C-alpha cells in the first residue's frame, strides 16, 4: 500500500458518498491509531473517544463493534495488517457517517523536537474535532522557522498542548502534564496511567512559558509515538536518558488489542 484508501459506511469512497464529508463544513471528529499486525494499543480508549464525541456532537452513540468491523474491512480491502488508520465521524445527526482511512504506517522519530510557542488554543479542546485551521496554520509557521511543531499556549503563556501532540515536563521527581484544556490523547492516557507502576510519579498542574527553566526535561506524545523535546523557543532541555528509557519501555510494554 503506497496511497491512502478510504471507505465511507463500509463502501469505497466515490464521488457520491464523498459529498457527505465535503458538505459538512468541517463539523465532525476523529481518532487516529497505528495498527500493527491487525492490533492497536489502547483500542478501548479509541472506541470510547469515538462514542463520547459522537454523542456530544450528534446525539446518538457509536457502536464499538461497528467501528471495529469497518476498520477490519478497510484493512482487508488493501491487504494491510500494518497501517496508520483514522476513523472520522460526520453527520447527519440521526445517523452519523463513519469514514475509515488507511495509510502506510507511521512512527514518530525519536530525535529531540524543537517547539515554537504560539498564542493559540484549540476550541472545545477535549474533542479531537475537525476544522483545525489554527493548528495547521501555526504548524506551518513553526516549520518555516525551523521548528518541529507548534506549542499551543493560552493567556499568560500557559502551556496547553502541541499542535498534534500532548506535552509533559520532568521536574526531577514527577512527570508534569499541563493543567489546561487539551485533548486527552490516547498515548498520553496510556503513559500517564502506567507511570506510577514504573516508579515515576505523575501530576497535573499549570505550566507557563516563564516556568520552563524550572524543568529538567520534556517529551511529547501522540498516536505515532513519543519523543524528547530539546528546545521550546529559546529554552533548551537536556534529554533525560533515564526518563526516556522508562517512558519508551512503558509504552513498548502496553498490550496490543485485536481490532
């Protein structure tokens, strides 16, 4: 598989059924996952996210067994067991439309990232919703200036999340997640819930750009993996080898669920 493949409500995408996502005005939500050997980490979290967001945006829920069947069908159509899969949900309210896309698998580079802080926060940040113009805009600004990604911040420079990641900081005793409206990413949820079992405390509290010098290290997470942070604006961070070894090992040991 070298090109993206899409199915809408179990049918290959075509000019007729593509009208549904094309005419929604960007109103909908999605989840993104990495599939390996027909399995995915945190499948229950993905299904719960899709169901909860569908209820909030459209009214009816979204059956997890239906989602799993649609993903299996789309993977089988291209003969793929390893892939990057997204599940999108659009209207109409009374009968939400589900689109599954299949692309080649993707893994986050373990190389340290450089983040550019920007004065922007996603609206309704707890949802992984569509229409992320601000994220895309500032992501491009960051790339043009030689950064890996944009770091979204609120009033007073309070850190929220990356444009397409969650971010965590290390103060020498605890992993600190910014206490600001943000998406609870699946990888973040898996890491946060398991850190105490690996001897590392985890807390949530406000983090501001002015506070960055108080932290020894930082890392970002998303569906593609986990990477250390080398710099935010002009603040440099050392890569804490022990911390990253713990986080990477923890994530590698998360069970893979059969779709």
